[in-house]
C-alpha cells in the first residue's frame, strides 16, 4: 500500500453523504488505513450525532480499488500527457463542431470550489452552458418550484424549525433512513413538546412508524392531495387575506386549477381514506406552526415541479412562511447539492443564483473578464446523454459521479458513452461502472484528502478539511480543471488554493448585488488562507458589512420574514398546478408500478459504503419489496429470485414479501451496480421521462413486470479472498458484499450443484458434506483459519446464520466449529441472527433475548444491547420487533390458556 502522511490532531470536517451536512471530528492514528470518527458536538447541524454511514467513515479511507494514476487508452501515463490529451480533444471538438459539441457532467459530491472552476471554464470560457450535475436527478424540480413562486431558488427554512413546529408534514421522504440525524431531532421534539407528525408515503417505512398519521397515498397523486388541501385552506379560517393581498398574486388562477373536490372524490383519486383526509386537513388548518418537509418522492417525478408548487401554495395561502416553525422545507439528498445550485452547476443557471437574463450575462461577463460567455441554457442531464448518443456531443468529461448506474435508461447511457469519440472520467475508484468506459481516466482525491466547502439543506456552508495526503498521483478536481483550462489557453485559472477560489466566488455573489439577489456571501470576499482554514459553519446570506441582506433576508438567516420576495414586483406567486397523469401507466404487460429509493446504510452506487462490512450487514443484496397478495398471484415464494422487467431493461433481484408496499406497487433500492451484483442496476429499467419544466427524471413511477425465476439451486458462501469474475460468471445470479476478514456471496444457478461448489472452492484439501440429495456444503481451511465456505441447496434459498458465518473468517476454528460451519449454524444454535443495528453490530436474536428478558421499549433494548444508541435509525425496526414478539407471546399465552 502507498503510505500517506496523516494528521495526529483531531480535524473538524463535514460528512460527505447526505444533505444534512453533519460536522465530523476525525483523528488518523497509525498507518491511516482507518480513522477514528465522531460527531462534532459544536456543529449546529448535527450537534454531535452521526448516522450509521457517517459513523463508519473511518473504515472507508483505505486505498483498495483506488485509481492512483492517469490512464489513457488503458495505459498509465504522466499527468502532463493526460492533460494534453483532454485539452487537445476538447479544443479539436470545439474548433470543428462548435462549443456545444462538448459537455461536463458533474456531481453533488463536488466541493463548491470544484463546481466553481468547472462552471467558469464551461460557461465563461468555452462559451457553452453544457454543464449539468447529477443533482438534476435529485432537486431540480425544487429549484423550479422555488423560482416560480419566490423568484429565486431560496430555501426559507432552518433545521431549528423541526424543534419549533407544532405539526410536521413529511411527503416523499423516508426521513428516518435518508436523513436520520434530522429525524432524531424531530423525534426529540415529538417526545418533549408533543409535535404532531404526518407522513405521506405510498409505503410503510421506518419514518411512518413514528407518525401520528400515515397517509398511504397512491403513487403519483401528490398534486391532487395538495390541491385539495390548498382549496380547503383557502376557504377556511386559516386563510391569511392580509398576507395574500400585500405579498402575493395570482391566487384565483391557482385556485381555479386546484378545483374544489369533495373528500370522497379526493379519497378516490389519492387512495387515502376519507377519515384520514379529514384529520389531515383539520390539523393543518388549525396549526399555524406547520412545517412541510419534502424530498425525492416529490422531486423525482414527471410532474415534480407542480408537486413542489402545490405544496408551496398551501403555505402562501396561509401566510405560513418566513417565521419560526413553519414553511416549506426542501431537504437535499447530496452533501453539496445546494452548493451546486448556488454556484451554477445546473445547465439552466449561469452562476451565483443568476440566470441567462441579458443583465446577468453582462454582469458575469464583466466580472470574469471573458471574451465569450454562454448566452442561453445548456443541455440538462437526460438531454445531454441523448446528445452523446446521437453524436451532437463529441467530448464529455464526467466528474465524481456514475451515470452508467444512476441515469434513467442506464443501458442506453452506457451504449452512448461507448460510442462517444472522447470520454474523460475523473474518479476515485478504478471499479466504477462509468470509469470502465473512459478513454481518459483521471485519479481524483477523495473525502479526507480534499479541502473546500459544502452547503447543506438549510443553506449552511461548512468546511471539508483534508487530514490525509493525496495518494499516488491523485489530484483535486479543481486542479485538473485549471490545468486543462490553462492548456487550452484560457486566462483566469491561476488558482493555487481552494481559499482563492472561494474568495473569488464570494466576491461574485456580491458583485452589483446590493440586496437584489438572495445569494450573497460578500462578507467572505477578502478571505485569506488562514481565515479560510479556520472558517466556521455559517448560513447565508452573509453580505459585506454595510450591505442589506436582501429581500426578506434577515441577519438571523430566515428568508421572507417581511413578506418580500425576489420576483419583479416583490410578491410571491401562486402557481396553477393542474393534476396530470404519469408519463407511462401500468398495463397488462407491465402491471406493477416500481418505486426506487435508498436503504438505510448504503449511499448512491456504493463506491464508498461498499468498502465497509458493517454497512452491508443490514441488507447485503439487491431486493424488490412486493405485497404478499401479488407474490402469491405470481407464484413468488419468500426469498425467491425474480426478474423485474420494464420497457427499457431488466434486473434480477431477491424477493422481499411484505405488506409495507401496496398491492400493485413494488420498491427497489438504487445502490447495486455491476461491481456488486450480476444484474441489479435498477435505473436501467427507468424510462427517461422528465418533468417538462425541470428536466428531472421520473424515478418513482415505472411500470414493470415481475416473474419468478427457478434456479436449480441457491447458494451462500464466505471467502477470505474475493471470488473472481470468471468464477462468478458461471452463475445466473450473484450478489457480493464485504464481510469481516473477507467477502460474503449470495448466488444461484442451473449448473450441476457439485460443480458449482467446486467452481468456488477447488482446492484438493477442501472438505465437503453432502446434505442428502438436496444440497452440499464445502469448506477450505488453512490450519485453524477458514479460507472459504459455501452451502448450496436445491430445495430453496439457503438456511444459514449468515452473520455468524461471515464472522468466522476472523475466528480460530476448532474441530467442532468446522462441522458447525459446514452445517451453516453455530454449535449452540443461532447467536446473532440478522443484523439490525449496523452501528454496533447487534443482531435479531440478541434483541429477541433482550425483549424476552423484560426490555419493554426501544430505550430498554438499547440499554441492554446497545442497539439504537448511536444514530437511532434502527429504532423503528426495534419497535416493530418488539410489537411482533409481543404478539407472538400473546398468541402463545392464548393457546396455553385454551
């Protein structure tokens, strides 16, 4: 391994996962293969808390699979050669086909400084706006909704509103799993002050477990629900006529589109029972401090922008905005999605919350001192890859993202990149699906090595600080961009540090602003290197001394407190939101509606979370949730393998039969890639249907067909060394995950069962155990050490204590334990069971024992086992286990009494 200089002091930085923006304190003792990580108690976003993913950050900093040198046409080269090839390739395309023949596709994983340089190069010097970000897939509809209603992409809320609200409405957000630190803040408020929680979600999730009211809305019916709420509020005592008259316009147009339906009609359209609708409407009507939190379930839709505005309309009609504990609050998915929106990372923005109005273009042109500047919006993400496919784009540079996995119609994206004349990929790992298609691969620095800023969901800018030296030949993204810009002959890219970039960016935000634009951090325009290094988290706006904070912006950082907005007349706009229909409806061929999303412990395409065993211990393979009635009708058994097919692609997944989903609807997680499974890139199934205003794709409503597979056998194994690609290719299904001391593998196939076992463990000294005619177990040992073990079953999915078996790779084996390994269970029976708490590795059977021993609630379970005492995101599951065991015990008592 390449050694790295580390910092022995504890470094304050920011988590690289979701949009909460948690502060992290890191210490790197020893050889920097691991780091000690804890939550920063002084950071205002998390106050010392971390989720399971953040807690495991210290386990993800090794150099396994790292890209450590530039690679051109499959060969490692020096940076000078790689930069020359990139610059010459882009320059040639521009000279022969014009500036719109090239594109950048960037990421919410970028730091703001990276974003700024990329945006400046493309829009200010190349002269095209063909730079878009994977945040297009996450938050673009919120941007449109904010701009249509407020005149700017302004998020008015603050995290403290979670503790100040009396009613919190969550829509399109599995808050407990996707933003667990904020969810714990909300649950504390619920416990201390009785905050009511309403969750609007087609599924029953960890978030709905703590809700006072769960509205199981029909997929895609959000506009209908919020239009009905809007109409109800407009004729209720909650209507604020003074606010409407003084600070808004176009109410009647919006009300006309909303309609005035009966509760019966709304119930029929949304699938929500009338009594629950009535309760919801009454609670919102009577609760002034109402906070509406929304996320991807709203945004990732072919009518996402209208969903956003339907929500905003309910707050405008009541005047519940700009004050503590109330308002609409868009929670972002990525650590710097907000920073990208601020800096202009979207193709339809210019920079610093300025668009392509002539005055804005002129202003930025003068600030950057450029001879040519983009005059109009560029291609949004789906359109961009369409242009790659049809040959309009000749050269594309992809940075810090994996579109071959994350884009809709992902197989078409892969085919487009294969055919593109020049594909440049800046990446941290050498194994991502996208980097496999690169003509030029540039090694980028990762979290822990990078230094810059990120903005979280409440507009709080925090520092990411480096505590590791860049390994190998890895460079910061902004450095690679500056090198290419200089090689192309452009002036203005002589930055020597992220501090210099941030200072220029801050100056641009304040340039000719004087309170007319919401985004203003001019107070930091003169920031030097030392001050930048010491920068504390802050919320914008932060105008220069003597400047106004802007319309509605106050020095306590809450926007719209005075009812003044960023439209031409200072009034907020009610936006008509006519309910539409999905771009593609289910039919006899594709009868199910597929919803996609995240699981608790993984992130995006697992290039980071896949590196640590504990984050795969809760859910180790790709799956599809399907309702019991649908599974029964389709002949799908528990834990069976199924093929999920759409008009665009297919995936092979494990069936998870559960009533958490409605009949006719299924849920599939987004994380698995070709690196970790045979065929589980779920976005290959998703159609490239987009919202007409935002360009954001529809990830929540894909018609699919599901059919059971019938392999000859199923298998499970653990290995000290990773099984090779040739071995895995022999199986019809496989899913690989890291385990302590090695790897775990789920697999299935149609070859002879003994041949399958031998394909994975071919060593002559391996021990085999036949299990009648139904299966075989095989293991290899090196002295007292387990090297590999497989168990195959022809009767159905393998029954084994997977957590215990995975742990045996690091244990010393006796003769008795070797027979237990072949049997798939510990000598004394199951001791761990399925992992529930990933933070502390607490399994189902330990929790069961605590409950049977007298633990009466999740706090008492935590006191006995530790489960739920770190991030708390497993608490809903603890409560569900508790209720299930109580029901089982009650049933046994009833039987005994009879």
